[in-house]
């Protein structure tokens, strides 16, 4: 078989099957050198994040007991380390803060140690590894989420050799509000009530939650950029993890390439793709340290493997599977045939987009031979006209199969089958809605009552002119409170955008659809702009300020002027700004995580945030209907039986939802479709699947039944026949021929 045909066969299997991928990996500390890295070094997890305090082993504040040697070498932090083989030796250190990290060396001669916090034995750990060469500056122990105050760490040698190179204190100043809390305590921000929203803090993400997508009834996938997260895998910090929605447990995932500011979408067969990113890490540590590869053309495949999450893997093979062009900040949208449309982005990382790095094209995954492209990118004039504020464009698949796209101050309807654009009225009042003046957008609920007439809503953003230089923009310039709605019919377009105001201005907000048809708006800042390290009046490194702590509630069916409310909504104390996320969960509440306006992990004001919150609507405390279905595969227009256990059926709705892929205030694919149904004389419900892939693109979804305003928990279903999108082998081979993964000019 020819090599190209063999590749195509392999590619088809990867896209269309439910293979649980696995790949051999090289621990970064073994000197793994990906393409683009020039120097092989052992990975050193020591990272004195801004806002922390490093205590050298020679500090008199560390009290040594027993016999210790002072070792001198440039490989140690500050050139020295303390080591002991005295089995009665120990060291202790008192500090004020809420976290402590111990760094030292490991090799085959090192051994176990007993760890005490405030006089209590909390762990016995082993610093031995099977290596004759010591690995230096290793994080041997970390404790986060201690009550703010004075604490004492004591380490006792239990058997062999231990050492201490440096200690790092976290939360030592009032400005540190973003510590990685690894406790299971639940803090209710408002007393529990069946008639009010409540907010609870519980758990952590382990990696900064830059991207979030619910992948099963029990887990969400969290994706970050390459940085010094506290969660580790294969000897280096992880930048992807599975978060258990029920228990808060974390499972780190191995990822090869740098996923900094990538986009994602499910395909029709349930496979998740995560695409784009940034080159290898070069600023603070090189690629040989972390083991990351260039992510600009990356295509990462993840099958949720619902039955056994422990076997979930992220599969990457850039030599065989990659995008046709480099993309940083792309939007990824599932369309009516179950494939993914990849829209826009930049050819390399930066800040505000410009003509030099702009990627004003779309491409598809799997690649399509369409409009003479043979899989290569297709030029999109809209993505030129919307410079400079057009990264992560807001894109929505419409019931007629076309695609709504908004960027900067403009919007259009794109017919991907004919490659034509229909420009829409400009967004009112000079408001920009895409990065870095990031607002958010969603498709309002679709219903058969009006033949699935689409209406879009865009909220927040900024009136800051994207042509201004960063040094001329301030973090204190006010965000926009504007929301604009547009009915996407000829009549609705002729009437133009209908404008209303949120209770507070927000840039970088997250807008989350509830099964009831209502919307909650969370996160964001009251002033400034997206990003870090670019503007004047930065707070730490953050380009924005005045975080918005109180969610807003929106009823799209209420009279204009009466739709928004923030009364009786709970208030958080966690700033959620750049790199924050929020999503509906299968349980029906909203998970809120993230915020990291920093180059790397930071503990300064507006530092890296790992804490998780859950916003619980009032219906979470009500008696909820129970739901089951005979089959979790639902064909288009196919009738299916819903079994519920409830004695009340005055007001019933059947909701099909896509919970979306969330990053940078962009909720790609978020969707709520109400399905038609009938009931028999026994009150049994017979619903029909969506009429076509325009109303609901084929792929995974969540089914809820709502009785008297109270939704059931969601059940995961597949809409369509469950097969993958069509694979064009010639288009794939053409990409491999023309799209060099090592060149991004």
C-alpha cells in the first residue's frame, strides 16, 4: 500500500473510531528534545512565582537539628544546599502565609522523610528515584490552602538522605488572593435556599483553567498553556487535566504541544478536537525543560471515554495530523455536517492582531476539498476588514446551515457552501466584542414554536479603539455594559440591533445558557482590556481592573428593560478576569474557574487562580424530575420516549443542549434547542429529535426535561447516527504536502 494511502487509512481510523489513544512519552527531565529546542537541560520545577517568598537553605530562619552538610554548586538555587544522612536530623521553618513548598534533590541515595505541619504528621514521602545523577531543584513537597496565618513546617529524615535547597512561602501578603487551594471545604457565599442562587467554593483545577469543556457526566477537561502549574505529570508541570465534577478529583493529562490560546469543538462522532496554540516555551525555560512542542498547527484529539476516565488520553502526531496553517486564538465551530470549521486567528502569538500576523482564512477538520482549496485555507475578506480586534471571533452555526460571525464592531452571515458573505448592520455605539476588547455572545434558545428562528445576543466588550497603541490604553478605561440582540431574518436584520444594558459593564464576561432558557452572566472586569503586560496602569501584569463579582440573571422572554437583574444574586470574592471560564454542567449548575493574567504562574494581585466555584440556580434545591431515555443515540426527526418520574406536568419542556467549548469569553457551540413532543393519556412524553443538522449539528449533546421550571439532570446523547464527518483523503495528503509544520511564515 502506498504511504499516502496508508496515512489516509490511519487518519480515518483516528477521526472516525473510538480508539483510546496512547503514545510513548519521554519525561522532560530525561533530556527529551523536541524539534526547535537547542539545549538539553534537566527539568527544574523550582519557580519563584511573583508574590511568593523564597527562603534559601542558608537562611537563619531555617532551624536545623542533627548533623547537616552545606553543599556548594551552581546547580543549586543561590549556589548552595543543605544535606543530611543523619537519621535523627530534621529541619523546621515557621512562616506566615497559606502555602509552603519544599525543594531539594532526588536520586537513588535519597530516601523517605516525615512531614509535619503545625506539629501534626501529614505525610511520609520518599525522595528516592532510580537515578545515579541527582535531579536538583525538585519540588519534594507542597502544601496549599492552609488557613492564612502562622504555621510551622518540619521535615524529619526517616531513613537515608534528604536535603533542602530552598523553601517557597505562598500567601504571605494581603495581595495574594489566588492561591491553589487543594482543600475540599465548601464555602457557601449565601445561605442555602430553594428560592435563591447560591455560590459555593470547592476544589481546584490544578492547572490554570484557560479552556474548559464538559466531556462526560462526571468530568470536565481543563486545558492551560505551558507554565509552572502545581499539578505535575511525568516529572514536569501539567497543562491539561480532567476535573471530576462530582468529587473535585484531578487527573493530569499528558499533552505534547503548547496549547496556549487554542480552540476546540466536538465532532459528530463525539471526538473532541483542540487546535492551535503557540510555539515552544522560550521565555522562562526552554522546550527541553517542559518537553513541549510547537502548537501553532497542532491538532489534538481526545475521546471522552465515558466508561473509564482513567484511560483518557490526548493524542497528537504533528507529522501526520495538523492544520494547514498556524493559528493562535482561532474559533472552532461544529457545523451542520458534523465537521469543524476553524476560523481566523493569528500566525503567531502576540496581542492585538495586525495585518502582518493575521490569518484571515478558514479551514476544516477533517479537511475539505471545497471551493478549489483541496484542503488548504480559504480566504475570508471579513477577517481582513475586522482588523485589528478580531481574534477568537464569535461564531454560531445557524438553523439554515449558514454561520453567523461577529468580530470587532462588525457581523456577517457566511454561507460556507457557496463561500459568500452577507454583511450585517454594524454593532451599535462603537462597541468592540472580540479580543482584546472581548465581549461574549450566544444564540438565544431555538424553539419549534417559531420554526427555530435564530436570534443572537452579544454582551459586553469595550469602545476602546483597537488602533491605539498599548502604551496609550489604560486598565482603568471603562468596559461596556451593552447587550445587542439581532433576529437573523430579513425582517429582523432590517430592524437592526436591539440594545439593552447589563447591570454592570463587563469586558471578558462569560454568558451561560440554563436549561430553563434563562442566562447567567459571570466573570469579567469593569475596566481595561484583555491580556497582560501591554497597557499602562497595569495591576500586577493585568491589563484590566475592577473585577465584577456579582452574576447577572437574564430572561430573554421578559419585556425589554426588565430582562436583567442582579438582585438577590450571590457575590464572590475571587477576581475572574483574563483566562477565566464558566460552563453549565450536567447537574444543571454552573462551574466557574480560572483567571490568570500573567506570563506564568503568579501569586501577586490578580495572580493565577486555581479555586473552583459552583453557581447553583434555585431549581437545584427543588424536587427535580428524574429522566431516562431508551437510547442515547437520537436521529434527526426521530421520535423517542422519555421516561420521567414526577406527578406534576402542567408546564413541560424538552431541552437539547450543547454546553460549548469555553475559552477567552468565547462559548463556541453553546446551544439550547427545545424539541417538539407529545404526551399520551398517562402523561408519558414522546419527543422528536431536531429536524436537521442546521438546527442542531450532529454530535454530542445533553438532554434535559423541564417540569414547571425545574430541570432534570442532563443525560448525554449523540444526535445523528454517531458516525464521524466525511474524510477526504486527497485533501489530507495535499495539506501534508504543502503545509510544513516547522514553518510559520
